[in-house]
C-alpha cells in the first residue's frame, strides 16, 4: 500500500475513533443524570469503566501480541462496540446502566491503546508516518464531535450520541480493514516471562504508579467537569464547547511533541505536564463562572498532549518491541484504568457530600503526588547512570 494511502487511512481512523469517543465520555455524566442515578451511583458506574478496562486491556493486548494481529483485535472490538452501545438506549436505572457499561467497556477499553501500538508499528517501518501527527487528528475528531453533540443533545436527547457513536465505529472499521499492514506476522511471539520481566523493571513500576495517581485527576476531571460547569452557571451546550476547546487546543503540542521530547527527554516533558496540571486544577477550583472554567481548559493544549506523548514514548523506550501492545495496554490498564477507578469512585463520593470546587482542590493534590513519584524515578535513573 502506498505511503499516502496508509497515512490518510490512519488519519481518518483516528479522527473517527476519537470522534466516537466524544459521543460517549464527555456526556456520560449527563446520561447518568437523565437515568436518575445519584452521584455515588454515577461514581460506581464510572468506576466500572476503569475496572473492566483493567481486566480487558491486558487481555486484549496479549491476544493481539500472542495470537492475532493488532489490526484484527481492533476490528473485532470496533464491530462489537457499534452494536453494544445500543444497550444504553434501553437501559433504565442503575443496574441496567451498569450492565450496559460492563458489556461495552470490555471491548471499547483497549481500542485506543492497541491502535496506538499499531500506529507505532507502522511508524517504525515507515518513518514518514509520525505518531504525533496521526494522534492530533484524533484531537480534531474529538473536538468537532464534542461541539456538534453539545447542540444536538440540546435539540434531541442524549440517545443521539449513541447512534452517532455506532455509525463512526462502523465507518472506522471499514477504513481500517483497507490498511494492509499486519505487524503480528513479522514479530517474535512473546511469552508470559517476557511480560513478567517488564513488571519487575523499576522504571516501569514507578512510571506506571505516577501515571495511575495522575489519572485519579484526569478521570475525575473528565467525568465531573459537567458538575463544575453547572455549579458556575453553565449548561450542556457549554459542556460541548468546553470539550471542543480542550481537544482543539491539543493540536499544536501533538504536532510538535516529537521534537520537544527529542530535545528535552520523555521524563522532563512528563514532569512539566504534571506541574501544569497542578496549576490547572487549582485554577478550576477557584473559578467563579463557567466562562472562567472554559478559559482554564485551554491549558489542555500543553497539559494532556505533553503528558500522553511523553508517557507513550517512555513506555515505548523501556518495553521490548515484541510485547509493545502488552506494554501499552498494561500502562492503560494499571495506569489509566486503576487511577481512573479511584478517581471515578472517589469523585462521586466527594460530590455527594462536597462541592465541585472542593473536588478540584483534591485533584490538584493528586497531581502533586504524581509529580513526587516521577521525581523519585528521575533521581533513581540519574543515580544508576552515574554508577555506570
């Protein structure tokens, strides 16, 4: 397949897949509220997303590395999600919502992490395919769909987002099937001992621990920012614009991310992102109106892309090629998933008894704890380098 065709198809797939996620995550709190869930029940439902991801992501990553190709696993998951999303339309009450969430997330939870690994595989063989540039198309897709949906939900209802989610994943699967690259045919199959060896690596453990603590902040912020907007006088349409502004502002950093990391190193960029997250959460905590909340979210342009780019690159460096999908899904499961589980459930409990402003002060402290952990990692790395 020609370079232009591969790159164009990857750009389109990232646009569609992140666009589909924009039909799900940003408005999930609104959906839970429409189904009569309390804050604690919403926190439990959000926690199920993280819990199922913790189980599903390493499983899907290992299947992709050991038995099937990354592309085949992504295609299976896209097809399953395009059907299972309709369970939300018929769900009514906490238990049916929880069941719908479990079924969907088992397949959805690993799509993006394996897609990232698949993109890295292609970029290794085709240097012109740069992950940062491909990933920024995901930000554009997320931004565009967030803005569109904010208005559509106002005029129709929350169910419109699920129909669009399904359509985008179906189209994405059709386009992905046209990419001929099959990485699993050219790699050494990993063993369980290979994965256990990674889990013994102090660099991997400390870094994933820092990512996990940071994701307490990220997931709680993503899922409960709707509550902060409401508390400062905003509505669902404003929420759509917040996600649009946040995602669109990521584009420059994703485009230049590779150059920044090459110049300053993965850990230094990651540390810079953490410092900015602390500032961002504190500014959100002291926002007095929804316009200020929106303005603060423009910090997404330097916080999230730098954090994600640095995290992915660091794992890519310290994990062997033959278990790249497993390594990235372990990062997603233990780092994103477990941290998200704590953030989702803890955020719901805090909001049941405290204000959104109090929640964001707690999130600032969690970001600070993540910073301390990665500084310990940096110190250990530097110490080991001096010894050698």
